């Protein structure tokens, strides 16, 4: 939608045409539109990037750039904070492959296997969404199976070394013996004690 300042009305402006089946969209950190479309009969997916720039008080759109094709996962799409692209569909969740320079290679690798994953969304955190980034790295949440009543939430966790430090650093405090303290009756009506 584009807002018309003169008339104060909204008007639809098509920026992409000729799609068989639109299958998810998102925006990368540059503000470019990332979208997926699937062929009508085969549902083979293709992911594109549409460059968007502001020009003269309006928006200008580049020619769509094909990022990946031949995808069996063509239901939905999400883009994380590092511009990694995740798609869902037959087989689960896939991540578009990138080369060492960050460019897309045209293929995708299985991220999380399921029968047919559907909706997907990314919620950014303070840190990157990368393995070992820590608990503040964002969340990738998706519906693991078609018509499922559950969501799967993928979060980053600290590096194994950090987990060990946390565990061993916390163990002395948890196992420290001190004076006996008592508290009231527990769920079974008995007495609970800690720190003895």
C-alpha cells in the first residue's frame, strides 16, 4: 500500500506480479523484500529478493533477484537478524545456503525435519541468531506439522564451555551446607528442609 498525501487515501500498488502461489514474505536488514512463490501444480518453491529504495519521496523497486529454486518447502518464509532466510513446507524447515561471502548459493539445507511445517516467524533478540550466541539471540518459532496445535521455538544457547562454567560456578552455591532452615508444610503435608 502506498499513502497518497494529496487525497489522503490508500491505494494498492503492485510491486510483484505473475506469482503462481505466494508463499511467505519478509524484509532483510537493508529493507529489501524477500518473498517466496510456489508453482501451482508442483508447489516447488522459489525465493526472491526485491530491492527497495526510497527515491524522491516514494519507493523504487529493482528487478527481482532469484535467491533459491527447486525448494520442496514452499509454505512460508522468515528472515532473521543476520539476513538468513528460513522456509517451511514439505520436510520441515530449511535454511537457504550461503557461501563464505554471504551470498546465496541457490539451494537450501534442512534445518529441522518434520512432515509438513507451516507458519514461521522470527523474533529478534539483542544478539545474533547463531549457535552458541547465548540466550539473547532471538527466537525462530514455527508450526512443526500441518494443523498442529503446537509451536516449536528455537533459541540460541551459550557455548558448551559457558554452560560448564555456569554449572560448576553455580554448583558450590547450590550444594553449600549451612545452618538448618525449615519452612512450612509441603504439598504432602510433610516438612521440607534445605541447606542441612
